[in-house]
């Protein structure tokens, strides 16, 4: 990824970040059970934009909220690109409404995928149940041989 593409996607710190509480990377890593490397990755991906004081990163409430939203999105199964899309919609429009409309569509799509996965899992579990019952039935019908080898099985004596 080129430096130009990263800087084009990089989020600009807002004026609100210059006021209010600030956090170090260690503070946020501890609060959200993340590694500092993960937080730096979110910065590289353009999802957060801490201020800098020399080499130190200074995180404001905006970055803290974004990390919370990133983690929620990941927990729901969204890719970082999808989470970034939601952030970009808000940044482009300055309004929560288009972001909420898009989020509702993403949630509906995710729900449909999870419902399909649940159906698939239920079908596999039902098949496993049938196979288990069949195996148990067959074991009851055939007593084991004296030496532990089923004589009716291929390779038996």
C-alpha cells in the first residue's frame, strides 16, 4: 500500500479532540484488551487519527469511541473495510441519518447470512444425529469378536 493511498484515507483529528480527556496508547490498549500494535494498525488503516506530540500518540474521545465502534463491528462480523465505510459516510455527510440507513442494511445482510449459517448447521447436526443412531444400532446388532476385530469387517480373520 503506498503512502499516498494511506494518507488519502487517513482520518483527520477533529477540533473536539483538542479538548476533553486524552489517552495514551497503553490506556486504550488496557481498556479494550487490545495490543498497542492493533491500535496502531487501526491508525494505519485510517480508522483512527490520534494527535502527535513528538513520537507519542495522543488519543482523544473521538478515537476512543471509534475503537469501541470498531470492536463492536468486528464482534458483529463486519470487515474493517465495512466499518470504515460507515465512518466515511458520516465524515462525508456530517449526518448520522445516511450512516444509520447504511448500517441497517448491513445488519439485515448480516442477519440473513447468520440465519443461513444456522440452517446449514442445523442440517449438519441432524445428519450427525442420524449417523450416530445408525452406528449405535449397527454396534448393537454385531457383537465384537474375541480379539477386538469385527470378523465381518474387511480384513477380519
